C-alpha cells in the first residue's frame, strides 16, 4: 500500500520559483502522469518525490510515512531515468541485480527476480551483454526491468520513452501499461507528450509554470479543462477560443451568433469548443476556409472566424476548398466557457 | 594529397623525432650494455648485479614506489572526490593544490632539505620549543629511514597533484545520472564510490598510475638533495656509474633495468585496469 501525498511542496532555484506550493494525492496503485511543457516543473516534482532534490518547503508522504528528509534509498521507490542510466560497466544481469545486491538479498532470490523481470521485459537473452551492445529500446527495457526487480511500492518514470523512435515508443507504451498494471505499484510518470499521457494515465496532472492546473482523468481533462491553458495544451489540434460578450440572461454573442451560456455576472467570457465538436449547418459561425488538410478519417480545416484562427475537424466526405465560406455550428453540450481574467473555467 | 593520408603526414614529423631521439639512443644503450671488445657480453650486467649497491638500489627504488604511489593514489582520490563536489571556488582550490607541480624535483628536494637539515626549520622549531637541547642530524647515514621518510614526504607533497588533476577530469566525465540511479537503487555514498566512481574511473586511474609509477621509478633529484648517495636508488646509481665511475656500459645496464621495470609496471596497469570495449561509456 503506497499512497503518495504531496503537501504544500515548493522549490526555488535561487530566485527562480520552479514549483509553487503543490498539493497532490496519488492513491495506491494509481498511474499518475505529470504532463506539461518543458520547464513547467514536472521533473523537479518527480525528483523531489524521489529524493534527488530537496523541496524548499512542504512535505512528501509515501505509504503513510513522511519521507522528505530521507535519502532516496530509504523511500521504497524505484526510478526509470530519461537517459536510462544503465551502468555501462555492468552486464544487463548485474544492472537489474544492482538494487537487489544493495539490499543484500540472497543470491538465489536475486537470480529468481532478475530472471523473472528479464522475461517480463523480453530481455532474457541479453543478460550477459553490456549496455554498449544494446539498442536504445533494449536499454529502456533494462532500465524498466531494474526498477521492477526491486518490487517497489512506487515507480517513478522521467520521460522514459522520449529517446525512442516513434514506432518503438508506441510499442513500449502499450507494454509499459500492461506491465505496470500487473505490478500493482503506484506510478508517477513524467512526460510532455499528451498522447502518451492520455493513453497511460489513470489521472493526469497538467502542470504549467510550477503549478498543477488540473488533476483529473484523461477524459475529464480533455472534455472539461479546468483552465484555458489545459484546453489549449491538451488536444491536437487544441481547443478554439473566441471572446464573447453578454447579450442578456444566459445568452452570449460569439462572433455574431447567440450561444446559450452561464450567467456569471460578467460582461465578457471566452467561448471555447474543440475542433471536432462543430458541424456544418446553417446559422453557425461564419468561417472562411484557409488551409484544408485531409487526414484520412477526418479533414482538418483551418479557418478564420472574425479575423482569428479557428480549426475544425470535419468528416472527410465534406468537400471544402480554401476560400470557401462555411457555417460552423458548435455542439451545445460541448461548449465550454472561461473567465478571460482568471482563465479559469466558468 | 588525399585526406586519408593527411593525418599520417601530419604525424610524420613527430614520429621521426621520436625515432631519432628516443629509439636510436635506446638501441645504442642496449648495444652499450651488452657489448665488449669481443662482441656480445653479459659482463657489464654481472658487474652491475655483483656490486653491493645494486640490490639495495633496486629494493629502495621499488619500495619507495610501492609506498609513495598508493599514498598518492588514496590522497588524490579523496581530494578529487571533494573537489568535484565543490560548487564554488573549485578552480581556486585546484590552482592551490597544483602549485607544487610548478617546481622541479630538485627544488622540491632542496625545500625539504631546508626543513630536515641540521640547521633546518625542524631543528629550529624543536629547539625553540625547548624539546631538544641541540640540533639533531636527521639525514645522516645512521638513520636511513629518516631520509627514506623525508623522500616519501617530498614526493607525496610534490607529485600528488598530478594524479589528482587527472582524476578530477576523469570524474567530470562520469554522467551524474549514474550516481542518481545508484542512489535511488540503494547505494550509500561509499557504495557509490566503490560501485560507480572507481570502475568508471578506470581509464583515468590507468593513465595516472602509469604516469606516476614511471616517475617514481626514476626518482633521483629529491633523493640526491636529501641523502646524497646515502640512499642508493637505480637512477642515482646510473648517474654514479656514468659520471663518477666513468663506465658507460654499466650505466647503460642500469638504464635498461629501469626500462624493464617501467615496462613491466605499465603492462601490469594496462592489464589490471583494462576496460572491455563493450563496457565503455
């Protein structure tokens, strides 16, 4: 049982605040992904949980034990590093056995665990090799096997797939998900790749400028972004935003059409809609098609609405050419609203 | 000229230089050591080995190296470990540590002579403190071990920094991620040193040890400054035979002995600290 609780954790490097008061609880066996652009503090947060970085303030609890003053080796964690950190002077076997030897486990136990995890990661035929004789994907497998062999309560992963090529990344992603679910560990996984985050996570914590903007299930993060940043960061292409002005009780003027919305006592709100949540129908937003990109299943049309860019993902049967005038009707239940000042969802 | 041959062409002058000024004298010395009026002879080698100072000189040289080099290795490893962990002031400390490297070995010997001789600093201090009533003759033939100790001190003081500089640069090449991985997987600071630093430092250790051991076998000026001929070493005997006894043949035989133990120790370090190709970073 290893629930991770991060309480009020902040970190400064000199005058730079890398993390502002982070609160986050990760349940036992949960797969939590920290997602954000580079420099958002996600790796710093992971390294604080690992004990490789000391927080400027706050507490870290793992499995009901406060660990922020403990060295990494006393935290019951294992970690997979971005560059794998597979020791070059040791064979694959000794790499996987490294942590077990440090724990002074009996040789028979070490042999058993190394063999088991090597089989799990399909590297049993590489056990006698050195890191220099392995491909990137194989090294990655060794790094994961080394972590799994520890049978840790918590596995921390720092962009583990970012150095693999696209095809291998897809394959490893599916495999990681299976292996980690079976291992019943609590996982924190750092990535800047939203597809990776969506496909792996039980919950995603979207981070921006040292803060967690939203921590929720992948679908929730996608459908109901807690802030404008989340909507524009998650989804490819991202959400469309159009400034709206109040017309009356619950009615808003969005680029010339009237849309039902909340009545939050404000005069201005940002209207938001995902590109796939619009239909071509009369009475919608007046859009001029600029770029048409057929993608097979769908066609991505970049248009101009009221002088601003607006993207629509349309059925590929619909014939659109650059310069065409379109009328795009947003699906009412998919419309979201954001406060233009606080950028929070309304 | 094709680019393929350019590197060789550029290396040619240096190679020729080495051949002319190292290989040629070496062959000459070998010829001198083994030739007499009637051609090949082992007589000079016999003269050398049967002289009472040969055994002592050989033992002294090897024992000196066997004491000095490990002390320097341990000190340099500790110093390098500390220096690499420094965040600020690192270069300042490196400069200070490397000051003795700027001295010739003779100057280093004279500095320590000034400390240990009868009217030296050590006697003045001991006398000034009232610990002794009259100056002691430290560096006399009655207590050779004091000369031995002084030589060890001078050598350690003078030449540890070169080992440290090599190790500092070697440690800088080890990626930090390996230490972090070792830390996460349960290695204490000492275990990290033994399991990560030492094995990954092998190439630098190799260079440093070969360099230092060879220099230790050639120890001369420090010994002469502190002990004259009271403490015979191989290099000192070579000098004696060449210039005092005017026998170039025996001097050459001595030079070959130094060469032989140098080659042996180099091969030893190359073998022991070898990093298999597949296990390199």
